C-alpha cells in the first residue's frame, strides 16, 4: 500500500532516510549488503532500496557489535549465532592507525585519501571516530607537543582533515533541511579537529551544520545567532577561557548550548553556575548529548 503522494510503500524508508536516521552512510549500507550480506532491503520497481523497521533493528545490532570492538567481517556470524564468542580484533584498528600515521608523517595526501575513503565505505562515522580518527589525533597531539620539527606534519594533517570533513558537511547541508547546528571554535588554534569531527558526525546524523572556525566576542556571536537561526550552539575548545567569557557567551545565546572539549574539565567549578549549559568532553560524547536533546536524526 502506498501513502498518498508518496513514491514508496507506507512504513518503508529510502536509503537516504535510513542513513540520516542511523548515521550510517548510503555507501556503507551498500557495502554491508553487497560485501558482507548483513542487509537485504526490499526494492522498488526501479531498483531503489527500501528499508523496514526490521532493517533498522538489524542496523542498530550491527552498530552495537562494532562498538564492542568486532570487525565488520565478524558481525554476520555474531548476529547469526548469539552464543558465538566475540573476538575483539583491535589489531585491525592498530594496523590502520599505524598506516595513517605513516602517511601523515610522509605528508602523503593521496594515500591518506585512499585510507579514509576505504574506511568510510565499510564503517559508520561514529565507529571511525571512536577507533580511528580520535585515537590518531590523541597520538599526534602527544607527538606534536614532545617532538621538534613536526609543525609541517601538523599543518598538513589538520588542513587535510578540515578539507575532507568540511566537504562532506557542505554536501550534507545541500541535502538537509531545517535549522542548523551552529558550531563555534573558541580556541586560539585554527583548524580545531575536534570541532570538525563534531560537524561531520552531526551532519551524518541528519542535521545541517554551520561551522564558524574562529572565536569571536560574545556580542558578535549573538548577532550571528540571530542571522543564522540555529537549533542549538556547540562551543568547542581545549583551552582555558578568560574569566567570565563563558557567562557572556551563555547570556548571548537564547537556544540550547553545548560546551565540548577539554575546557569542560578545565572550567568544571565555573560550569556549576551554568546549569543549562550542556557538557561533553569529546565529539562522541557531544553526539550522545545532542541525541538526548532530540537535535539529531531529523530527516
């Protein structure tokens, strides 16, 4: 049965709708179907994929297993046999991280592109953030802070990452409707990688995103908010902020606010006085908080 004015049967969703709902990209859903046999969607007369509630449940089961450390090649067997013991194959992630770090050290953009594209074809963005991108960034921060002569590597990788994730956010915004999430960099550092990871993750969860990758006075932030009309504002920094600056920002924003980054632990005592400011120390925690606020998964 087809709903009035609809091109697909009632109760079934297109691959793009499923991608926005689950955060798993269409390319990854196709790979799970073709290469791993994890999904068998229905098809329209023209061959377009359609997904039911059972498919959504299946995708969520896959995400749970990936979050537990299973390799994508293990997941089908684990779902078929719940008694099968999960082998946490973290070596696959160790190997990928070492490969990435080698390409970063060599400033090899093409090789890095290939690694990213291949990983994104098989894993959802939040799994990649958890097991690959965020651990790589943490390891690189230690290297950049302790070893001389790594400035070129730092500029190369952060420029590449912003370009790669920014392009995906841009294309996502062309396909998404509704008020955006406004994300603001409060750090002195430009190309703040945690900010762009937040933007990429939120975009993959179906929310338009606007990124202002530069700090600004609270009064000007208030003007930007009035012009953009965001559903919420995410403020990102790993640095200590000037006394009273958070209070000024809090007073300037009249929609839900989330502070993300190491500043959450740095300013813990001060944040007690801002009970309506939501907190997250890293991009994955930020997505969990935004989901709880019902600001993601909008189609």
